C-alpha cells in the first residue's frame, strides 16, 4: 500500500520540472534590482495583460516598479530551446523594441534589447532609461 503512494508522490514532484524543461519560455521571471517582472508564454497566446484585457490573451508582458507604460509581446519572431527573439510594444503602441531572451540554466534568463526604443522608468520624478540588458530569475507561479 505504501509503494503506490510513494510512486504517486515522486511523480507529482517531478511533473512541474518536466513541464518547465519542455517549455522553458513560459512562466514568471523577475529582476529584483530594477523591479521588473515578465510574464510570458511563448508557446501559445494565453497571458492576460493587466488593464489590457480588450486585446485578449497575448504571449506576455513586462511590468516594473516605476516603469513608464506596460510593454507586451506584440510578435514572436523566433523561439528555439535556448533562445527567443520577440518584439515588444508599449501599451500605446508608440514605442517598440526587439528583444533577445537567452536561457542560462533552468531558472535564469537574460533579457537583451537588440533594437528599438529603450524602456524608461520614473526615478525621483524624472524618466530615465533603464539598462538594455539584465538577468531575470524564474519564480514560482
């Protein structure tokens, strides 16, 4: 009687790891220092963007502490097992950028802007450009 329970318990522990291994560009990633949060699912349009529900589900978005505007994934350009290239637009559509996401292990992802407008955030009541490259860590959803 104990063996089936133990087998079930081990299976339940390993299933989330297997899901992330198969779809590494799905989940929530954060960058603590900049206060950035990225929610993505590059495999299907399943992410509801806060206060932008009228667009329906998209591939993801970025919000941040003091970030000027919400940025959403407007186009998936390329997605392999280790790298993805996406096009981001702000919520007005007035600024866009191309970003390369590169996996670094199973819980880290590098964000690097390749082209386009630089994101800005409010610091001491002024808009300042944020770095175009940073490392994000996957968090549990």
